[in-house]
C-alpha cells in the first residue's frame, strides 16, 4: 500500500532558533542565554511521559542474511558453503525465515510478540561504500545538500526544542543523523558532565557566570556549543544520580561491552525523566570481511543480551520505548576467500519494544538469479518506510513528510496503529 | 604608566595565525624560534625541511616495547607479557609526547594528518605488531615528501594488509576490502564513478602480499598468490603480466596518486584541516593544481595553501579538536613530560583526550576521525574540556614525571601589580596574545575583585596567594572561546 506524501509537521517552522531569530535575539548579549535557559527548564518536566525512539546503528554493514536467515532458499546455502547458518540451529523459524541462534536472549520479547524482523530493506539504490551509505542513511534527504540528519528533523517536530530531545550515547562525536539546527548532544555517559567546580559553593556559581558571559554569542559555532553545555550542566546531576543507582529490576548487562554500557546510560537517562525523545546509539564492529561466523555470532549475542537487559532495566518505562536497528548495507550473498562477506546491498532491520507487532515481515524478492542486484539481495522496502511506520505509530506529532521529504512509502504493518 | 613587560604579543597577527594552524599550540620556545627567522614564512619554510628532532626522538626511550620486532610483539601478546592494547597505548602516548615537545612541529602535524587519512587504529588485532613500524617507515619519512611515495609505502605495508584483510586477498579468492578503500578513501573517491568491477580489479592488483596474522606476523610476497592477467580500473588497462605483481602495483598506485580526482580530494582535505570546515573552492583548486604540477609534492601544496588569501582570512575559524586542545593546553601551561611510567602525567593527558571525546588512533573505521571541527563541539565535550583546563591551570599541584614552571617564574617582578596587566601577562605567556575584554572580566569574577583591582597589599604579594590567583586567571584564559579556537 502506498500512503503518498504525509503532511509536514505544523510547528516545524517555529523552532527555538527561528523564534530567537524572528525576535532578533540571536547574538544579543545575555538575552538569548536567559531565554535558552527558560526554554530548557520549562520543558524539562512536560515531556517526561512522551514516547521514545532508540536508534541502534550497526556500523560496518551488518549481514542481514546471517541474522534473519532465508533458510528456504537453496541459493543461500549454495553461495555460503562454510558460513551459512544451518537450518537446524535457527531460532524460532517459520517456513521462510529463521533467526540466528544468538538471538536466544530475546526469546521473551519474540514470544510475547514485541520483536519484528524485516528483510530486504535498504537504500533505494545500491551503495557499497561504508561512509557514503551511512551518510545517506542518516541524512535521509536525497538530493539535498543541507547537512541535516533525519533524527534532527524528528526533533524539530517536537513542540519542545530541548537539548535533551536528541542524544547520542556511547561516543562524544555527533552522528550525521543528529547534525542540524536543532539542539542535541553526544556523550559517552552522564558522569562528570558539569561545569568546573560545580559542587563548590562560591567558585561553582562564579565559574558558571563567567562561562555564560564568555559564550553568550550564540551566533558563533563555539558560542552555541558553549550555551548548550551550560544548559546541559543544569540537568546532568539528576541523570548521573540515576546512573549511579546502577541497573534496576534485576537487569544484568553483558560485562565489558560498549553497547551494554551505552544502553545502561540510556536507561538511566530515561528513568531520570528529563524529557528525552530520541537516543542514537552506535554499535560498530559489523564489517565482517574475515571469519564472519564466530564474529557475528558474538556480536548478535552481545546485542541481544544488551537489549534484553535494557528493557528489563527500564521497567514500566519500557512501554514508551521503541528500538530500531539500522545498518548502512547488507553483505554479499556469496562468501569471499576469507570465510567472510564483502559489502552487499539488501539487509534486515529489527524493530523491538513498544508498539511493535512481532514476527517476520518482508516483500521477499527471493534469491533467484534474475532477482539479485549484482549478486546481492535486492531491496524491496526503502529503509525510510520502516522508520516512517514507527514514527507514525509512536510520534503522531511528527510529520513524516518533513522528516523524509519526497518519500513514497509502503506500509508493512509491523506497528500497532496509534 | 609603563607597560608591564610581557603584556604585548611578540608575533604579528599573521605569524600567530600560521603558528596556531601548523603547530600544537603556542609555546615560548616556539615563539623564540619563529623570531630567530626573518619572518613567519621563513620559519615555515625551515619547518618544511625538518632536521633531527632530538627532544622528540628522546621520548622513544620511555616506550621500550615500541622497538620490539613484529614477531616479538606477537610473542609477548600471546604469552600475556605485553598485550596488543598496550602496544597501541604506547604508540598513542609516544605520539602525544612528540607533539608536545617537538621543535619540528609542522612535521608532527603532517604525520598526524596523514596518519588520519591512511588510518590504522593502534592496538588493532590484525595489525598491532606492525603498527609502530608503519608509523616509523611509512608515514614519518614521507609526511613532507610526495603523496605518491607515501601511498606506496602505506598501501603495501604489512600493517595495512593486516588491518584491511589484504593478507587474505588471493587470486583464488578475492577480498575487496583494501582494493575498495584504496579507491574510496586514499585516492580518487566515490565521485570518480568507479564500478564494482573496478573494485574487484583494484583488489586483484593487490594480491600477493602475505602476513602471517595470528601466527608470527611474518610479512612477505608470494607470487603464487598473485592474480596474473590484464585488468581495467576506471577505463585504464593494466597488463599485469608478471608473476611478481609488485612493479605493476606500484605503477597502478602511481597512476592513482596522479589522478586529478585524487588531487581534488587531497587538496580539499588539506584545506579543511588548515583553512576551515568549508574552505573556499579557489583555495582547493589552487592546492590541487600545485599537487598535479609538482608531481604530488606535499611541501609545494602547503606553500600554495598558506599563500592563498583564503588561508590568511581564516583566523580562528577552526575549533581545536579534543586532542589538539589537550596538547595546546600542555604547551600553554609549559608542562613538559620527563618520562612515561605508570601513573605519570603522560597517562593523565593521554586519558584526557579520550575523556573529552577523541582518543588518538582509536577511530573504529578506516576513514579516520572527522576533519570538520564542528563535529567535536558537542555540549558534553565542552563541559569536559573546560574541566580539564581547570586541572591543568592549577599552578601548584604536583605532576608525576613532568615539569611545569615554578610559580615564582610566572609572576612578573613588578609591584604594585594591576590585575588587568597580570591577566594580559599570563595570556601572552600562554597564548601569545593579549586577553579579550571578556577574559579579563572573567578572571576578575573568578577572583571576586573588580577588573581595576591592583595587587598592592603585602599579603597579596605572598607566593601562595598569587599561585591561587594565577590558577583562577589561567582557568579563565584557557576556558575562553578564543583559546578553544585555532
């Protein structure tokens, strides 16, 4: 089914920066800083019950056909003599697909119908460059040269424009999806995110006042970064206090795993109730050119355990949180000389948690010779359609047409209607 | 009133700009070095032909494992004597120490630049035994040479073969990894329009190199694994007829290095690093033209870049990356490492890099850390960099295996001492320029005195009191926006 173009979100044109600009306040000493602070504190509580989107970026090009195995296809086994996942080991198979056995830690989620596996998803045209493909996936606005990521456009649709709307956890480097005019931030965790001497009775306030004055010019890149830092400083105390409590509800994250650590921080952020709406988490290590079998097995195992722990950790908040995985491309159908897979095309996407109607979904193109694209799995579902379906179901205030301009989308029905 | 000595900049604006862009930050010794030359351009020209850098080279002795052969490094890692991550951490700390103390700063900056373009993470499993060798023999000797020679040295190096799976790329079974990144990242780029068949051809030309990854890391070349037969890349035919394909590969690499698409990409990357995140196209074009005319001569490219009006106009348009900020802060505070034992100050500032958002040589993908400086300006990074500045500004805490000037040597020998003059005096010492109005006001606020305050009471002359005043003043200077820009 084709829904055509959705309407833009009504408030997109009235973001905070535009408000400031129209009021002539940008760059005016003191005023914009004060207003900034007011906006932040006044929205901090209002948004605490909103739905939350967690985007898990599987960087490196995760192999969808190892994760959601098309076990009915003889071509799959023929092309991968030593690295195919055997039929007998598949987890929760149906007639067409089966999950990699390392998904077992998500058994409860799958069995309760809250995990959807969607195949043959990807960019509208093949791109086997990691960097370009990831850039395209995260920008999601083909033909536009503006460097504004799709998550940033999502944030732009929320009535609150708050630095806490969009957060990158796990790295302090901003991903493309979050870059743009809306405030957002990137961090490895929520400890030590305060101004110098924050706890000192006299120096703390003096330092904050000095920084506010030095960085008052929001018209410069560094000025804006400084102001957002000062805004962040006011609220990270709550989050780090929540983070120090550790995982709740008996959740156990895998040890020494960066994804587990990032999701534990994210759970604390959500539990702290500061009003976060979108969280981007980077989970690299999927570029399996060599010896894919044991490598991907380990990756899926760590990912499944981390997600299971995250949902447990969230407790009642889990009913607000939807997780979606994204990777820049799938991998080739045929194995290479190193028991690995080079860069391919069509891929599998997973949606988990609130609002998801579990099961296998695909407009499956098959692996028949005539259906492959340059020897790879074809794409029958634009990845933006998958994201649009989640946004429409969970964020009715977000205009899908604004986030994905010009997208003619198809619905797979893996989300419960809002 | 007579000016307090040391409150006026010693270098003209343009020289300050050139130094900020091509060094790891202001330092008194660097300033004196520039002043010994006729002008800033003469200093820059001298920097382009670096001699032996005694102080930088001496820091290698602090990391004895970096001289281990690949076989020994692997043996040590396997036996649990010294892990791959420790080899990686040593290379990180060694590189940071060089950048802090080196006389030939431009060379260190260019080693950094090319290491990021031809990026191999330090301590990575398939390459760590060769990673120091890569730094010493592939990157450093060519950092101010020609890109053609640099590309040959890097692409055929065992560390690169291990990192990008070329050791598993054979005529029997092609592995595209290095063949693709060679086109996409190191030379012509995606916009050149190469096809998937071109990628496979590129990989075929790279077959034959061997590294015993996971065994003893012995590296070599095995003609029996080399694909023989003509291939075509971007319309150019390579006969590839010899069993030993290395001569053909060199010709292929030279051809790639000399392509105009490569020139445009290298030129843009240089301009993004040294001019601005969005450099003028005329500057990119000028550097690309020099690149081609000079036979990929890196020094010629840098000369063209700094002579372009776009360079002169770009002062303070780049933010320091987290690593650049950590290094500039050590240099501003004249903190000099004297060793790198466990728990040393070198460990502290190396840790600060990662904590503020950019652990050196740890970017997880082959495309290197972003050269765009706005990527690093997240609010979390700002808060942590401000905090790290506060630690480094402290004039009295003890440093392990590092020196810093005695407080007595930081205070001007003048009495009474106006606060504003003292702030300018510290700013000139630390950054080579006078403090902004906001910085003076900020220092006064931290001290809780009016900006017009004059230190004149006897107790205000005490070293301990002034040490604390200096800590607050230096915190204001390091945390000002202009100190975070370059």
